[in-house]
């Protein structure tokens, strides 16, 4: 197992090398320029049309639910959020700090900033090119805009197959085993006598009861659970930070110094600290908000809407809330409550990472060792298993595309059942191996997706520009009645 783990981690190091960094950062920069700095210039606009609009009276809403789709924009947000606001945000932030130093948080912010523009483009394209499966349900995502939007049809089809293949597999890694592993780890950390297998079996049963009903069943559950969990995490983190408010400036100092300093907290090796800060920031950043990954676009494409930009603004809000709010809060909680002076970026000999570090920070807070541990363990466990639910839908849609609409619908019940034993296995797997597998899946989803989004950025930029100019949107003639619903299917 040690040999297998080292081999997998060598692949992880290769796929997340400088080339991947460059593609993601330069790609995000290009998309930001094409959208004329949308993250800044339209910040108040997408806030006003999303979260603020939620509190308006029905007759005053700026984005009423109109148009075709399977679920509301809010439910699409919660479904996508359930796939991101879990281990990727909580344990992911802790892992970034433990292995990349506090400076990794800065690079998570950078990924998040560009990620707002990236997800905005992804969702526009997924909604613009969306189609339906054999049952009339929405079937769209990166594979749809890759195949139907790119002029180089062979390249588009190739990228679509690559993305869908790793998306279907990735649901077992990033969206299942990582979540189950960290959720079980959180429970066992607080309750040492707990049995990981029993935890996995109970979780698999509960998850199965939800995903068996498809997207509408998933949306009904996450619509109720995710807002409560997110609000609890935000409020408790703010309370902890305010209780140690005098340490906050020092925590921010660690973040900014670590992002650019060539030495670790304890001296380290020249250049190593920055390298690991950048790498871990990028990896955990994309793992947290999934902008550039393309998975969120699959959930948002199912939203009822008559304009792609209306839905895509929810994607922008999601990235901002996940990375710039939640990841920052969790990072400040860790840096103000836990002494990390013994950690050298890239050489974490103590192997303090993920769930235990987040739990430790809550235990060290004014909540106390017992209540603080129970509180964060409960949050992480619930977040982890709701993430499995959200990713089950993402993987299923990739599975449908690969098999074709007709056979994908008929055989998707098999895919749903395969999610369940993977959950049990994930609770028992080794942390390093599970994270490495998830990172590899991330890379092979992100790279073809960012390439396609860049190639099609002219299409999404034109749709966005027309929207902000008040021009009428004309959906594609085949948006809801194309080859996806014929007898041969639309898959590979």
C-alpha cells in the first residue's frame, strides 16, 4: 500500500506541476480580461441579483423563476454548493495550510478571484448549449458545450469524452471517498471508539435514500440542509475570530508573508515554501470552489431560467462565498487558535492535516475541547456526506453522456448504487492516497474544461455583453430538443 500511495502521489505531483498552474492562472486572467473585470465591475450587480434578491417580496424579485429546467436557481446553487461547501472548504483549507503554509491561503484567494469569472463563463455555456435526455430531463455541462459549441468537432468530442470519463470517475474520488474519509475521520477524532465501517454503512444508507430519487430529490434535501450548515459554520467561525481579534493581524501577516517568502515558518529551504504555497493554494482552491473544474456547471444547467446569465450569477456568488468568505474564516480560525510553528511547508513531518486540524482549532477556542470538537465533527460529517449527494448527480450526468441518453437513463440506477460501496470504502482509506487520487481526477477534468471555456469564451462574453446591454436573448433552436433524446443517444 505504501508503494501504491507513493506511485499515485508521483502522478499527482506531475499533473499539478507548473504547466497546470500556468493554464489555470493564465486562463482565469484571459477570461477576466474578456469580461472586462466582471468580478469587480459587476460585483454589486450579481450580489443584488442573487442573495439580496432572495429577501425581496415575490412581486419585486429581479430574477423570478421562468423558463425550462428541472429545479430552481436557488436549488441549483444548493446542489452545486453541496458539492463544494464540504471537505474541500473545511479540511481543504486546513490541508493547504498544513502542507503549503499560511501563504497557501493567499493563492486560494487568487484562484477564487479568477474562479468567479471562470465559473461565470462555464455556467453561461452549459445553459446555452444544454439539451435533454431520453426522459426530458436536462443533460448538460462541459461535455455539452465541448461537443456542440466547438467548431473543431473532433477536438470538442475528444475533450467531452475525456471530461465525462473523469467526471464519472471523479464522483467516486473527489466527490465521495475524500468526503467520506474526512467525515469519518472527524467523527473518529472526537469519538475514538467509533467504527469507520459502521459510519460508512450508515452514511451509505442515508445517501442512497436521497440519490435514488434523482436531482429533484437531491435538491429538496440540500435546499433544507446546506443553508443551515453554512450559516452555522459562518457564525461560529466569526465568534471564534472575534474572541481572538488581537491575533487576527498576525494571522493575516502570516498569510501574506508565506505567499511570497522563500522560507517557511521555521526557516525551511529556499524556494520550497513558496512553491508549496502556490501549489497547495491552487489545488485546494479549485477543490474548494470547483471553478474551472466544470462540475458546478452541470448542476446549474438544470436550473429553471430564461437567460444563461441569470443563472451564471449564482455561480459567481457561490465562488465568492465559498473561497473569499468561508475559506478565509476557517483559515483565520486555524491561524488564531493553533500553533503551527513546527510545520515546514512541503515537509509536514507531523502529518497534521485535514479534519483533525480544523477540529483542533475549534477545540482550542472558547467553545472548549468537548463542545468545540463535537460541533466541528458534526459540521464536517454532515457537509462531507451532503457533498457525496451533490457529486452523485454530477457523476451521473457524465455517465449518461458517455452511454448516450437512452442507455444512460436506463443504466444510471447502477451508477447510483455504485456510489454506496465507494462511500464505505472511503471511510476506511488512507488520507494521503485518497487526496492524491482526488487531485488527479481534478486535473483531468479541469484541463480539458478550461481549454474549452477559453476557446468558447467569445460566445459566453457575447451573451454576457448583450445581457448587460439589455438585448434580448435568443436560445439555440435545439437547446431542449436535440440528439440527446433520440434513439441512438448523444454519448460516446
